[in-house]
C-alpha cells in the first residue's frame, strides 16, 4: 500500500534520516521546486554532540531534540513521515517503509552511523551505547539505579562494582563523558549520597590507541589526558578490551576491571538500509559514493553524512564521520539537485575542515583550528559558543544556556530523575506486537 | 533481610510516599531528633497539579519533578530508599519492601491516591489515566502518535477517530487538560500538520454531575463551562459513560462517541498498602484516622494526605483530596511527633481552607477564595503565581516561568517529542523479570 503523500508535478526527493545531513538537505530544499519527503523513525532531530550531557543528568532530552514538524511548519513542499525504512527497491524507484511504499525521483540515504561493537558479542549484550537520546537516557537511569542499589548493600566488593564506571573508547564522546562523570563524582554524588564512600569509585577510560582524541592533534590528546588525570580519571592507553560479562571487563594481557556500568564509545559503523548492493558497501559499513555523493551505478540515489564514503585526494580513506562533513555534503547536494533541475553541470564536493574540539569539564577544553590550537578556559568558551549556536531552536538555546550557567555556578546538575515508562505504556507496546 | 539503614538512638520515623504530605513531613523533621526513612518507588517528588501540561507538551517531566536526594543533600538524619512497599506488619513494627525489611517506631502512610475506574474494566484497559509523570508522558506520546497515524490515512472516519479526544471527568484535571488540548488544536496542530483538516477533530468533556469543578462554587463551574465552550470544547454534563472498547465510547441513553484517545480523569481512590486491617478502610479506599491522623487501634501508625479519611464537624464526609490538606496534615503531624517526644499533649488537626482554583487556558481561570471569587485574567495570573511558588526548586521555577512566557508569546509548545525507551532498556527490563 502506498503512503498517503499528495501527487504533484514536482520531482520527488525522498530523504531517509533527519540527522545533520538529512535535516540540512530538507531545509535547503524548503520552498524550492521539489516535493521533499523526509523519513525518520523519530519525530525529532537529535543533537548528537550533547548526548553525553543527557547521560550525565546535565541536560534534558528535550533541550537537544527538536520536533521535525516544527522545523517545517506551514511548509507546502516538505512532507514528514515517521517510519522505519524496510527496503530500498532501486529497480522500481520505490522504498518500502513501515507505513507503506513511497516512490521517488531522487533518493537520499542519510541514515548516519550506529554503534560498532566490532563483532564482540559480550559487549553488545552487556555494555551501554550512547548513540541516541533514548540510549543516553537509559544510561542516565542505569547509573542512578546503580547508585541507589549501592546504598542498600553492605558488601564492599559489590559496592565498588556498582560505583565503578568503565568507558571504552577515547574519542570525543569517551573523553567528554569521562570528564562529566568525574565532575559528578567530585561535586554532586557525595552530597546526594552521604551514606556512600566515593573513594571506592573508579572511573576508567580504556583506549587501544597510543593517545586520546585520535581525530585531533597529538597535543590536544595529551592535554585531554592531563585534564582527565587531574579530575581523577584513570586513563589506560594502548589497552584492548576482550570480554565483558556484566560484572568484569577482561583486558588483553592485563588485570581485569570490576564494574556494572560499561559505556561503549569505541566506534561507529554505517547504519545500512537493506537493498543496497553489496559491491557498493565498503569498510566501516559505509556506502561508496562519487564526488557528487552519488552511489556507483545509481543515477538518482545519493548518500550523505556518516553513511557516505567518498575517496578524495585530500581524504584517501574517506572523510571523518563528523557533523561538519554531513552539513557540507547536504549543502553541496542541495545545490547539485537544483543544478540538475536546470540541466547545469554538477559541482564536486570539497570538504573545508573548520577544525575540531572537545571538552573535558569546567574551564577545560581543547580546540584545533586549521592554523591555531589552544586549550583551557578560552577553548572551553569557544566550545560552548559553537555548540550553543549549532543547536536548532531559539528556546533550546536559551534553556541550554540557563542550564549551563546554573550548573556552572552551583556545581550541580539537578536532573537526576529516574523516569521509567508507565506500566500502561509497556503493556500497550506488548499488545501491539 | 533488613534494609541497610544505620542504627541510632533516635526514634525512627518511616514515611511511605514522597508526595505533598510525605515530602513535607520529612522536611519538617529534617535536622530534628528523629531518624527519618523516606520510601518512594520513584527517586523524585512529582508536582501533580501540572501533569496536564506535561501531557499536552507544555512542560518537561523534569520541570515538575524534583530529585528527593537533592532535597535532603548532606542530611544526616533523613535516609531515602527507592523501593515498593510490599506489606505492613504492624504486630512486629516492620514493613516489608522490595529492598528488604525496615523496622519503625512511627509509621506514616502517605501513599496518596490513584485512578479510580469504579470497577469499569473496559475503561481500565483502554483509557489513559494521568496520575503520574510517566502516565502524563505516555498520554503525550499517544496523542502525538495518533496525529502521525492520521496523516497517513485516507479513510475520513478513521481520521476522525484518531483526532477526536474524549475526556471523562469535569474536575480541575479534566477541565485543565481540555483547555490545553483546545488551545493546541487552535494554535499549534494546524501549523504542525498542514496536511490534516482539524475541523474533523472534536474535543469532548463528559461529566456525570450537573456542573463542572464540583469542589468549587457553582459560579466557578459555570465560568469554566463558558471558557471551554468558547474554546470549542463540547461539554456533556449529566452524561455517564458506560463502556469503551478503544474505538467507541458508549454513553448511557445517548449516542456514542468515536475516539482512539480517552483520557480518564473521573475519580481517585486511596492507594492502599497491604497489611491495613479491613475495619480501618472506609469509602474511597481511604484509611480512617482520628483527629491526630492516627489509625484506629494503632498507637504509632498514622495516615496523612489523600489516603487519610478524617471526619470532623466541618467536614463530616472527610476532607477534600487536595494538596493543601496534605501539606497542613503533614505540618500538624510533624508538630505532634515533636510533642510526643517531649511528652506533651497533642494538637488535633484543623483544616484552613485557603481556596481553590482552576485554569482553562490563556487569560482564563477561576479562583474561589474564602471571601472572594474572581475569574479571567487576574485569576489566571494568580493561578500561575501560586503554582510557580509551590514548585520545589528555584531552577524548576525559572525553567517553568520561561516556558510559560515563551508559550504565551509564541502560542506554541515546542516539546512535541515522542521519546520512546531504547531497545536496550526494554530488553534489560525483560531480563530482570
């Protein structure tokens, strides 16, 4: 059954995914002569760079999520459908979704990336990933529940296991969540749980590489390491994890770590929709595209953002999977779609690296710009400014700013709520299956 | 197994429930010569009067919830335990909880009230109650999901059923949620869903009584009726609902109403812990108490708030189940517990009615004070001020104020997010069972 979308004379552009790439593309085509269908499984756009603050009770999910329908209010040419994509059928120019089939003139795959466990099942089962607002909330609830359990237990070994947190992966996510957890341990938890001895609690960051923040300069990685050590985080570089049963993390050739909370931030892989030909899928589960983000052998199917893999002279291994690439590819593709309409020559994508940054905590951050790098308080201010300005929605900006100011002044995040789904919601979900 | 609570020479006061009554009592005993154990199933206090704004996307759950541990930070005499109470064993001065057993010197039952379906199973199964933050969120998600479904459907009858909302119960909750929904229909939904025809949507309030807001003056009820009619809500007074299968509401001697969303706000009953003797339970599933909130025949067990039923000259049918009674009973009991310690005479509870109020929407509210009643814009301002001042936490106040101001100026609530629990959270919950 086809999805209920009005038929027009306009060419129909179907975009799968409303992350940085998909949302930007839809906005660029807003009020242009295309019919745009934006499909996502959620009715909101999520701002990934701040998931870790949701997980550590610093921000509410709503502050970093934005309803898609609000972005395209009163829009006449953008149609939003909340659905999962089941299959792409390129020979028929159709996709099959949980709402029915949708035909397209142009299909844009912007499904992004998901957690990569590199085939290690014990981590997939027992660790906690952080690649969606829902997962960040789940992590928050799990940590808080473990503290609550620790209060009621007398066995010191078990208390340690409940308090300890191990983070695997020393990229920006791993570094930022470790910093936030260390500040919670220092400023908030002893006040909330006067009954517990937080000297028993260890926060450990495990990274296989020789330095942190692999995407940035080595200087930045070293600085981040200093900051984390300063906050009491134990950083284990050149260590590989092997197995995790929910209680004990086994390290390669090393002693074990005891923890009930293992946060997995070790890598991502493309979130591949089904129906993409095998020969188009390359390493990291990404889709190989040409300089116009077009999929090889498909005139009218494109991939942009984290899922796309484009080899260029400057980036022979593909671009880094970051927001900037996604946004710039969306901009470029929007221009090219308009050019196609006017039968003009297409422009190849060229990435302009605007730099990268990571924050570790209060007054502590590292910034690498193309010709300048700095750290400390100024870097921390720049980090906040850039993130605040990148957030969708004036009210979200305002609310996040107030939260940050508040947390900064009071050394406290006050969102330590374990809000579970209602019994009825669980019951109704079961009924639907 | 006993719960891990340190033994002291202080008398131990165990409070079940951290609603208005339980939380106030614990705060009044904070830093006094008692050991206080506050037990709740959630790690936060919920501000019930604003649940309807969570349900209608106006406020976030976190704005009206407050972490219990934050209230009692650094406290030496208040112990918080997140647990369900399984049974009261008064002969042993023990309660059994999901964390283990807790002994008490004084036990305070402040479990509040829950939804009363008056034995009508079809409503219990298919309608949506609104007696917790989680339920309010579930209601929000359900309404938004129904709008999303309506977009994809061509059958007009089914579209109507998805858009229509029926609210049963014309007390403050029913009136307030109807007002908020009517404003959403008027200001927000047509912008979010330009594809849908909201002339198809009916909001209906069904009330068995002859007027709305039974706890207030008849003038206030009439005014609320005017306001609702003005906003396009169809109010059916003197109508009783009989059955609801999830699609069709059957009314006694009347035509049916078609809706997929029935909000149940028709009544409450005491949330009775097990182990209370049958002879102590009276109508409305409440516990009969004397003038000191003591349960008959139990020297050291008290009930306060919505669960308590106290007959007095002024209130021969018991006090109304409202926040003011709960707070005043908690204050009185705190004084009496201190008097008991000093072996002084106890003071009987006396309720001082400070008035009641309800809001219907922008600039529309009704206020009944003991010697004064008014409506409209001044009532609406008073309503906002009183609720803002009653909220726990300065930051919550600030955030709610900004939200209200924002919504007032923009005619918009921007929290229309359907955030579902992560797959892992559902999986882990199953595993625990």
